[in-house]
C-alpha cells in the first residue's frame, strides 16, 4: 500500500491543502501548529476510521466554516483508489471510495468501506482498523511511551488486545456456559428418547396383531365373495326359470326372424358381388380399347410434331442474304464511283469558267475542245454507273419479294401443322380423361367387390349366432321344472343369511385393521424421532467432549501465545534498540509487558525497569518495541512516526535517523513527522509546512 496524495479543504489550520507523496521515507516538517499532526489524523480517520482521540467530528473543521472535506489517494497492486469524507458541524457523511477513473464504488456505509479495504489489502477480516492505526501504524505524538507508564494489569489488557491473545481468554470464559448448555441439551434429549422408547416398545407386537387381523379379513372377504356369487347365481337361475316360457317363445320368434334376414342378406350379397364382377370386366375391356386409341393418338401427335419441326427447319434454312449481299456491295461501289465523277465534273466546270483548277486563279490557256470531250466522257460514265446501280436495286427487290413469298408459304405450312397438333392434343386429352374415368370406375368396382367379400365373415358370424341361439333354445326346453324352482329358492335364502353374518364379521375386521395401522404409523413416527434424537444426542455428547478439551486448551493458550509474541518481539526490539543507541544494553519485554533494560554501569550489571529509565532512554526503548510491533502486526508496508525524537539527545536522534533507514526496509512507505531536521538528509522526499 502506498499513499499517493492527501487533499484537505477547510480542515483545522488548512483552508486548502494538496500534497503528493512517493515511496520510501517521506519527511514532513514544520513549526508547531503548522498542521503536521493533522496529516496523521487524516490518514487514520479517512483510511482506518479512527477518530481524533475521541473528539467530535467538528474537531476537524476549520474555525468559522460549516463544511470540510478530507481525501486520501492510495495505490495497491497496480490500482489506484481515492477515499473521501465530507464533514459538517456535528455530522459527517459516510466515507466514499472512487476508482482511478473517478467512478464511485457501490459501497453502503462504514462497514462496507472497511470490508472493502480489508479485502483489497488482504487483511484478516477480524482486524480492528482503528486500533491497528492508533496503536500500531500511527501512534500519535506524546503517546509513544504512555502505555508503559500504566499499571501492569492495564498494560496486559492493552497489549493482549493488540496482539489478539485476549481472544483465547474470552473464548475460554465462554466455554463453561457452552458446557452447561450441552449438558442441559443432553439431558433433555435423553428424556425425549425415553418417552418415545416407552411408546414404541410394543411396535412388533402391534405389527404381528395387524398381520393376523389382515389374514382374517382376507378370509372373510373371500367367503363374502363366494356367498355373493352363489346368491347371484341363484337369483339369475330363478329369474331364468320364471321367465323361461316367455323367453323361449321370444327366442323362437327371434330365431325365425334372424334366419329369414340372414337368407335375404346372403342373396343380396351374391347379387351385388356378381354385378360388381360383370361391371369390372366391362370396364377392363373398354379400358384396353381406350389404351389402344391413346397409343394411336400419341403416334399421330409425334408425327405432327415431326412435320412441324421440318417446316420450321425449312423456314430457317431458306435465306437470300447470301445472294443479296454482293449486289448491295456493288451498288455501294457504283455510288462511290459516281461521287468521284461528280468531283471531277466540278473541277472541269471551274476550268470552263476560266479558273485554274490547281491555283484557283484566272487562266487564259484553256483548250475548250479537250475540256468538252472530258466532260462528255464523265457524263457517259456517270450514266452507266447510275444504270448499273438501278439494275442491281431492281434485282435486290426481286430477291426480297421472292424471300417474303417463300417465308409466307412456310409460315402457312407451320400454322397448319400447329392446328393439326392442337386437334390431336385435344383428342388425346379427351382420351386421357376417359381413361382416368374408366380407371376410377374399375377401382370402384374393385372396392365394391372387396366390401362384398368383407361382408362374408359378418354373415358367417350371424349364422354362428343363430346356431348358438338354437342351442340355448334346446337347453331351455329341458330346464324350468317346479322341483328345480323350489331347490333354487332354498339355496338363495341360505346364501343371503350366511352372507349377512360374514359381512358383519368382515366390517369388524376392517375396523380393527384401520385402528392398528394408525397405531403403527404413530409408533413408527415416534421411532424415527427417537433415532433422530439419539443421533443428535451422540453429536451433542461429542461436542461436549470436544468443548471440555478445547476449554482446557484455551485456558492456558492465551498466555502461551503471548509469551511467544513477547519473546519474538523482545528479540527484534533489542536488535532495533542496539542499532538505534549504539549501546551494548539488553532490552527484554517482561511477562507484565514492562520493558527492562540491562547494561553494565561502573563495572557492575545494572537492571532497570521502564520507570527507572531517563526520558530519552524511555523513548528509545518504547520506539524499539513499537517498531517490532509494526513489523509483526501490519502487512500494509506503511509506517507513521509522529515526533519520534521527543526527549532524545542529539546522539540518540542521529542514531534513530540512521536506524529508521535500516529497519524500515520492509516498508514500502514511511512517514516521519517532526520539526527536527535530523531526518532531512536521509529522507526520500521532504514536505515543509
């Protein structure tokens, strides 16, 4: 952790303050009242939540102002953060944390801010931040030696809390209450277990009784079913005999009717089947004839297609362009020659007018006889060229007329072929439609035949039903006498009476089953609860044994841990003290946290307690202990010394300055606040207030 910047506005003696700090030793000096201690208080209040020695918050506000602000910017693990607190008279807003971009982190209240700082700086979550600053990192001016002047009991209380060993004593003090609670809980669980055991000891007997009752109920239920079946059979027999005569006559009428209906249905079935077969054969014959007609139409269609393609090919092959093109080229040549003759005739006309055709000036030496002969030759040749061009044009027009007539004839032939093709296609479409209709008719006949064939099993089943009816009628003819009727009535009465008695016994057995089942569910629930309670009691007893063991361990653990701390910190403090003073004295930290200094004076060993030391010696010894504590308890790499040279002579101040440079190598940043310039030369940066 490195403090990068402190900003103050309307805080104590500062109306506005802004300072940047670097790694290493930062020396802050100035006269008394310049605000040096204010910077220490700002670090403690903003970063660690420490108050200003118990004063009200408006203690920080500059006189005559109602609002102030403290801001501390620090960096850790390559990230930068700013913690801000705004103060008002008798009130203060919660601390706020911003990242390097100025965005506020989502933290709510002092607890969130403390938790965030502990997590960021990888501190023990149980760390008391105000105590860490006030008693370890930034001990305030004038309090460096005060704790060593306290009584032994007070020193123990302060340093045990600082080292965290008082937690062992507090835990040991809570162990008797825990043991008492465990014993009470064990007794309560044992009582609950005994109560449930008394209610569940006959569970197996109840289960056996339920099994017997269920067996009896099953037997009674079977007997009731037998009697009900016998009674029903007797009732049915009586009813059958009572209605036997009418039933026989009704059955005879039904049998006759069914026989007549079946004969009529069989005849109708055979007729439908024969009609469908004949219709199918006729449709198949017509279908074969129609397929032949379609094949013939298809062949005609293909022939018409061939004729149409031949006509189109002939039309495409006939062309007079090859004969016309030479004539057109010759016409173009005649017209070009006439243009040349026209230019020549124009030149001769100028010469006849007395103008030299070359110099474009009047000329007197002109032979008009030769000029006339040349003009006549040009006229004759031009007339011949014109006549030849006209002859060629007439020839081209004749060939074009011939081409048009031939194309018209071929087009007419193609139209005729197309009309024939359309007629054949129309005929074929009609044949295809008729073919589709015949196929549908044939398929319909097939379906009719299949349906008729499917009716045969139904007719056979009806015939079997008629035969069964005949058998029933024959049986009825042999049953239904007066003696049979009397026997059936006696059997019916006996079955009804016995069924009533057995039904009452069955209902009683069922009620017993229901009662026993409920009792078993209740006892099984109690047994499950008892097992759970026994498991819980085993756990409670195990915890009780462990608590007694831990209690015995904790009762002496605090002092043993404190002794280890004192021995380790005493060795480090002794090393620091010797480096600071340059003296061959032995510093030890006693069991009651008193400092004892042993040296040789006038040839004899001298042992002195802290109160027997001079002011400078007390400051040196206390500072050595504080430095050892700082290195042991703080992982932040930050240390603050407020007026560490108070009561030190010049030699000790110089030794302290040299010692700080060597012993603070484990710290990334150290703040030394003093009006003594001893630290000026050995500091990495100096701030003068």
